[in-house]
C-alpha cells in the first residue's frame, strides 16, 4: 500500500484559504493597487479584494506575535457606488511596504493556482510560523455595500482561525485609535481603552480640560457629508457639556446612501470652492465639514458674494501658532516642524517659513508619508490641504513634556495646556472629530473668529481639476510628486505654461484613489489659476 505524506499545517491553511476564496471570486479584469487610501474601486469588486486583504492581515498579525491588525471598509470621499478596504496597523513604513507588495500580488491573483503560489511565496519570504493566533478587528462606514464586504472579511478571519472583533459602524480614525489602544494597552504609553466608548472618553477629557472655564462662541454648523461622521458625532457630543460647545449637524442623512458625499463634504467644498447643499447661512456663521469616513476636516464661512475656506493649511497654521506660544510660555526647548504636500498653498508655505520661522518639509500625499515626515521634529504638524492631518508628538517630546518641572504658575498653565492638546490630538491618524475639538478650543483661547483666523495669510488663488485618462499609471513623478518624470517631455510643457502666469505654480499627478490624474494650479487671480489648469489639462490629452 502506497504511503501518503501528511500535509503540513501551512499546506492545510493555504488549501483552506484558496477553497474559501471561491465564495468571493475575482470579478475585476484590471489590476488594483494598494495606495494611500488602501484599495478603492467600484463596490461590486470589493468583496473579493476584502477577503484576500483580510487573509494578509491575519498573516501579518501572525508574523508579528499576534499584534492587532485592523481593516476599515470605506471609500472615504468617493460617492456611494464605490467602496474599498484599508489596513490599519502600527508597522513601520518599511515593513508595511513589504506587506503591501504581498497584498498586491495576492489580491490580483487571477486563478486558484496563482493564489496558491502567492500564498506559498508569502510564507517562504516571511517565515511565518503557525503557532501564534492572529488578532484582528474590522469596522465599516455607511455604504450599502459595506456589510457584504465585512462578511467576506469575517470569513477570512474564520478560515485563518483569528481572534477578531467586528466593531460595526466607525469612522476610520476611530478604528485607528482602537488598533493603537490595543498596542499600548497596559503600558506607560497607553492612550486609552480600545473601545468606541474609550475613544469618546479620551476626546472628552482632553477637550473639557482645554476648555475649563471657557465656552465656544455661538453654534458650530457641521456638514457631516451624510456619512458615518454624523452617526459618531452625536454620541461624542453626549460626553461634552452643551454649554461649552453647541453644534448643529447638517447633511446627516445616512439612511439615503446616494446622498453620501453628494454635493457636500470636504472634497466637494475644497474642490468646488463653495458651500455644501442643505445649509442656510447667516453672517459670521461658523461652519465645518467632514468627509464620508470622518478623517478630513475643513472650516468655511460665506456671505452674499463671498466664500472663505479654511482648509488643512489654515488648520496647520492655527495649531502651529498655538503650540509655539505655549512652548515659549512653558520654557520648553522643543523643535516644531510642518509637513506639507504639493497641494499646500504657496502662501501657507511662505507663512510658515518666513513669518513663523518654522521649517517645512514636503512629502508625497498620504497619511503614512505625512507621519514619516514628522520624524525629523519633536512636534510635527502634518496636514494636507484637503483637511487630512494631525499633530504628532515624538516619544522623546512626550517624555520631556510629561517630566518637565515648571518654575512658575505661568509655566504650569502652559504645560498643562500642551498636555491637554497632546491628549486630544489623534496620534495615529487624521481625525475630523478630534481636530474639530482642537480648532474650537484654540479659537476660544485665542478669542478669534473665523475672520481673524483666516487673516493669518492670504491664499494664492488656486484651481484643481480631475482629468480622466486612458492610463493614469504612465504619469510618474519626483520631488514629493511636484514634478513629472513621465510622460517624457510633459513636465517641460507644464513649465512653459506656468511661466506665462504671475505667481504661477502647477503640478500633475495620478490619483491614488481614482482612475484619473489631477491638475493643480496657482496664479495671481482665480481666473488665471483656472486658465492655467485647463491649458495643462489640454496638454495632457
């Protein structure tokens, strides 16, 4: 009788994964790539992507001694017909990049044999041993396709025998918080309890401490983009004192999925340079808006013939000024730096460098790139113009702040405020809820209106357009994505067009979340900025 060799545990797991993946066959012919927003595409393609992404998340957790890895189901500011998945973890950029490479191969495997081969390759390259149980968490936004994607993820968790938690509806920053809270649990660096309630408690403590004896001026009107941010703002407000902050939520129709991000939310307000639908204005009204998954924030106000946007650049300026004042008052020696992307308005960069004497570094768009740029500073203020960003305190800065001995009541007061700011700022992700509370607290301390905040500097008029092209991948860049490498000769055309305009600046980059390229232009007038952008778009086509 012929002997049959028993299959190894790795072979058994790979076989189970491939067999389970048949429930979620690849139904997209084009390759998908994990970008700064994770995977993002039409909703009908996402269950297959979600299942395979969850498998890689489990294997990553196994490799790293059962560290918690999260998966967020969202397409952020895209309309409801799209969806996506994004992994949240605390890995370094270099390690995460290696796993993203495995992820792209596995998600794009177009047959059972190829998927099997990709999984074996991952085991071989990483040396994963199956003696550690993976620990995973998942959450989703309000899109109608999200529950089916979560089902696929849970099937992957089960086949990989993971310990998992399904947190249901959350904002993306809330899931980031939960993952980081797990990693720091029962350590001196603990940021709080890894639950949704723990998130609200942390923000409420920081905000109410900053606002002690103070109250915001009037009502803050928030456009919640008809997304999950509307659902999560309401319980947060229950932890606050309504005498300290009064909020009226606009565009909170989460039961009508087609309204998600439609003519509302940060991307609409930023790109269209006009207010969202559904909001009635009065003079000096203070308004803010979120995006669909609650990680971006911008403020705005408008009158009969004017619209004033206070975007991520202006938020970064507000926070930087506040922290510089506090650091001086406390007598601390800490280096603050600002991290920006190509989309930052040129006037903001000049303001930081010349008026505030603060160094600025440019990075490619994306949360990981922003956070990596902060590593050169004790305190990194990292924001994209679209409203995504946060303030990162380095471990050494945190230790200095927590152990600093003051020598006067004024220093004590300033140090206490820095600690409260540090506690409120989301250290792992851009967070519309946390940043909104920080803006409100800082404006209150400065006794500023939006008009006074907006007068910090005058933005150069700018224009951003989206151009559909046959192959966005052919547009490659350098210098933090501010200059084109390919197509050959295209950057020279851009330079020639820019030279024709006073205060002209422009760049072209492929979108990481859409099948398109984006053209950004600045000039001395709005009309010239629009004209420059349109001429570049013509050159592209």
